[in-house]
C-alpha cells in the first residue's frame, strides 16, 4: 500500500513500504518534513511531481570503523592529490551532483526544488558538503544530512578519478575522529560504496540504529 501525504507533518511506518521501498507520495520539501523523514528512515527520490518517499529493505550503510581504504587510495591521500574541504561550496557540489550522468538513469532526480530544499537545510545547519579540489578547481565531492551521530548521504560526484573517494574517505576519517560519527546511511547499494566497506542490513536493524543514536 502506498500512502498519500497531506499537509499534516507525519509519515506512515516505514515497515509498511512496498517491496521496492516506495512508502508514500505527496507532501512537500519543507525542512521540518525532510528532517522528520530522515529521522524516520525515509528519504525523497523522484524525477517529477508528486514527491516520492522511500524506505528500502535492505538498507545500505557504512559503519565508519569498517571503512576500507585500498593501497592505491592510501597513496592518493598520502600524496595529497586533492585538497579536501568541508562546507566550502555546498551549492556547487549539489549542482555538480545534479549534472553528473548516472548509469541506467535518464535525467536527474536532483530537481531545482530539491536543490533549493537542501541549500535551505545547509543554511540551517543540517546539510553539509565535502569538496575535493585540484588546482583550485572543484573536481569531486558529496553532500548529505547530518543529524547527531548519523550522516545520511545523498549524492556524490567526480570529474576526475578518485576525487569522490578521496572526499568520502577523508570525511569518514575526520568526522569519526573529531565529531563522534557512528553511522553513514548510503541508502541503496552501489559498487562504488561497497568497495569502501558499505554493507546491506535489514531495514528493521537500520531503524533500531536510528533509535540507538537518538536521531
């Protein structure tokens, strides 16, 4: 059963989603609704209206302590091939993510309304970006939502090889050490993130972890 949202700020139980993870349609992209969605283990993903809300089972996540860094990536980081920054170019990162071609996808799910919503969340202190620079050019990065000890990853891009990996690895290492990062939500499985140590867990376990970390 797919639920239709109203103006009321509420989501159905994510365990009631369809087999593909689709839970609800409608609603809006207000900051309050988006934050409630993430806290509930739900995220928006759509090309055209209405807004579609998802809670897939299984859920793809990364435990920071399980991060895998290959020997070749260790060399890239050691050589400081990229300069990594945090929250220095959020709008550029999300814009690049929206323009990056994706295998098996036509167009982008990062619509102008989505961009505005997440830029607003960034200004409010909830969304963050990680940037990879080379010769002062932005060549890779990622963005997502940070709530307490959990980072909900949204998208990443790379214009040159290893740029997004360098940004992601640096983020995980720095925020685990300095900001008590405990869990990274990667949403759905990708080979890229699997190579970095992300794994699939049952949705019920993911929801338990959100409660554990008092998201």
